[in-house]
C-alpha cells in the first residue's frame, strides 16, 4: 500500500471519527437546546440559508471587495426577495453595505444602480434615498437633481446622519464652505451627545467561542494526518459540550448600561463585574454614530491582557489602520471572544475593564478626539440649557 493511500485512509478515518462525534452530540443533547447553543456558525455547515450567505458577503465587504456581493444579488433566489419577505432583512443589509463600500470607493455608476435597486424594493427607506441622490449628484447630466434631492431629503429627515453628511459634502464641494462647516459644527455638538449615551456591555458563555480553539486545531490536525492530536481535539470538544449541557451557570448571561465619558487623560473606561466563566463580551455602541476607537486595551481584575489573543467580530464596524471605525449605519457592536485569556481568580466574579480613546468624525470627514475638556464643555452647555 502506498504512502498516499495510507494518508487517504487515515484522513477518512479521522473524518469518520469527527462525524461520529457530531452524531453523538445530536443524540445526547436536546435538539432545540443543541441548535440554540451551537448557533448559526454550526447550522450553516449543514444548511445553507440567506443569513449565512449574507454573513459571508459582509466579511468580503468589510475588506472592500464587492464582486461577491454583486454576484449574490444577481442570483435568481436573491432577485426574487421583495420587501416584506423573511429574507428581506438580509438582502437590505447586503445592499446597505454594498452601497457604503461603493460610495467609499467613489464608484458612483455602480452605486447609482444598486441604490436604485434598493429604492425599488422600499421607496420609503431614507438611507436608500441618500445613496441614490449622492450617486446622482456625481453624474454629469443629473448633478443638480442629485443636489436638490439631498437638500429636500435633509429637510424632510433632519435626523438622518447619512443625508446630513452627503448634503454637507455636496455644499463644501460646490463652494458653499461656510454653510457646510456650520452644518458640520452643529452636527458635531449633537454627535458628542450621542456618543456619550446608550452604550451597553453584554456577557455570556457561547459554545462556539468555547470550542473555537479546539475546532481550529482539529481542522489543522486532520489536514496534516495527525490522528492522535485530532483525537485529543475531539475529546476536548466533547468535554466542553458536556460541561455546557450539565453546568447551569453557563446558561446565565447579563448586561449593563455603561457610562461613557473621558477621564482627564482622555481615556474611556467601561466595564462590569461578570461571572468568571464567561467566554464572550459584547459592546453595543449607540446607533448611527461616526467615531474611531483607538488604543484599545482590556484588563481582567486590573491585569492588562494580551489583546492579540482576543478574537473579534465586527458589526457595522471595521478595523482600520490599527483602530476600529464605525460605518455610520445601523446598530454597531463589537464581540470579543475572551475564552482564551487568563481568568484565574478566587472570587466567582471578575472585573472586566475595556479602555480606549474615541475620535469623533464630523460630516466632512474631519476627526477630533473626544477629550475630557470637549465632553465637559458639552455637558456644561446641556446643564445650563444652552
């Protein structure tokens, strides 16, 4: 028997063993409980869905790649999705992020097409209007219609940040810089108020985060034909699943509304005392804000952790030059898988602290750090009713 045949047989046995473990998992755990615990990451491996397809596309779009999103939206199943359908939410998210990337890359011809598709599905969607008029403004023959559309839409929907931004930029580009800066300055004051309110910290134990490491190792060991190591990985996965099934404390989760205000070093501190066995921390930011988060640090019981060991998930956020930037859409949140960090301690609770700086991004794209002085001045004006 050749070495290649031996390797093929070994890999087959490894895969059989992995499938056998999965079968045992399904037989051992209550079906609904199992599915809830494993989450969409495991379900997607067996059943393709619109949500899982959209998730993959959003990852591509976060890297600025649009080809996959365009191809997906042109597929017959996706072209049939209409406003009101169950999958419309997934289609809207893909369209919104595609338009955002096209706008950022200044590909206005493509933006005009896909914003028109979005508007055709829901003519009342203000963000779709904003992108469509923005694209029109950057055409040669309908520039005036685009500008007037932005102006009219801003008047009807003065709280929509996307419309505000596109209109201020159009004013600045057309030479009306004084008015553009005045609008941007007014918005900046509003942005400070938004940024300092509405932050939430969530914590829970997620099975897919707890087994993330051993599953990754299992894939590597199977690919390398290292059967003993693969077996150890499967045993670790099985042990974790049994712990999840039998330990009621792992089903607990919690959240806290956290104040956000810079200290005198212009640093933001948010945190809470959470159960020591939690694997996952999620930071929910206020909706529709434009900020940059930098100098991110995480401490447990006062001890700074190696942030490179943390696995991040970004929603309406993206990594940008060593920092994290919002895209101004939807409800941004950041998920941190902290399962692999050092959480040893005597008490059942651990003090989790997340420290960072915030830079405000105004309508014209200018950035200003949210300093103690700036936030205090804003708070003082609110206190005096100014």
